[in-house]
């Protein structure tokens, strides 16, 4: 029993705990209180159906949390003040995500059969219009090798489609890693089409959610850094006329213009760059966006 393992006082100084493949069905909060200094917890490959919502308050130094390959459906974790760098929720049957926004230090995230990893810092946003660099991997089933999700492949699309359905279900997925992943997908023609067609109800049939394009546009209304990566994703989606017209029908131009007027210089610059991508799709779209907006044309000659 986990209580007998973690109940003795000497373990109060424990920082790394690996309980992988122990057939655990519970992770009681009363027990986790015995290891307050944990920085790395691996409880993957167990039978957990729930996690203490206050786990990150009991173990406030936790940086790595591996919950992969369990039976989690709605992990109600409270991430306020958490310092997590790696959150692995993949290979579960999750229907709704916990709110990821507080995880400002996160560099690795897994959902469904997908893992997203940050590769380095964002290129200077005052010079470049780009995302935090990320890689994405997918796995067909537990125990098989992880492979790159991009460029497109049949298996990659199968797994990415499921992950997108979960991401697009609610604003809980509003995080820079997720937005950068969507921007990574938007570099590929087939994944762009998938983003356009994805609905948030595709995982487990629960909840209506939003479409992929709508979700990206909604992320553009978030604060930095999420909105910056979402602006890049939107700009890349707009490179294809069909998607640009769909964005125009969602009032994307008006929303980008609104954000371009904000005092934060990087947000304003990225919003304008995304708008430039939108009007560059074709002359007809440019005319629609610029008509009646002489100040926009004069603000930046490249329009």
C-alpha cells in the first residue's frame, strides 16, 4: 500500500519518487503530504482514476509530474502557483483539461497520444514574427515508439485529430505550448485543413467546443505569451485563401485591429503581422479589410 511506503518521517526529505507500474488505484492527499519537497513524481502506468486537486499545493516544489497511462477522465488539478516544467497527462481518457494558464514554466506537455516539447526561447519578438520553438511527437499505443507528428503522416493525423478535439473543447488549453503547437501544424497544408475542420466534440462526444480556426482566434484574445503564438498560428492559416476567407467571416480582421491598438508593443506588432498575412491572401480579401480603414493603410505602407 502507498500509505506504508510514504508514511515514515525520513521520506519528508524525498525529492524524486517513482511509483510507475505499481497497480495504484489511489493517490491520497493525506499520503502526499508526507513528501512536501518532491520535485519529480512518476505515477505513470497505474490505475489512477483521480488525483488530489491540491497535489501541487501539497508538493509545491514539484517540477515533473508524470500521469501517463492511467484511467484519468477529468483531472481536477489546481495549478495556481505551481512551478511544473513537465506535465504528462497523455495516454488517458481525458475528456476535459484542467486550466493550463498558470503553468508559466511549462516546457513539456502530453495530452492523449501527443507530446509537445519546447526546444528553446522565443526568437526576439521585436524582430521576428515567430513562436516559441516546439516539437511534437505521437504514439499509436502505450509501449510503442514515439514518432514525429510533423511532417504529416496518416498515423500522425489520427493522433493529432484526437488531441485537437480535446484542446478545442474549452479555454483550459490556452497556453503558449498549445498555441505554438497549433502554429507548428499550420506550416503543413494537410494539417491546416485538419485545423479548419476540427471540432471540440471529437473526443468522447462530450461538450460542443469550438472549431480549430475559432479556437486559434479565441487564443488571439488571450494575454501574452499565448496570444503571440496564436497570432503566428492565425497568420500561417491565412496563407491559404480558403482559410483566410473563413477567418474573415469570423471577424478576424476586426479582432486583430482591436488588439493592434493596445499599448503593449509586442502584442500590437504581432496583431499587425497576423493582419498582414490575412490581407496578403488575395486582392479581394485585402480590399475587404482595408475598405473604409484609411488609417490602417497609412499606418503601414506594406498593407
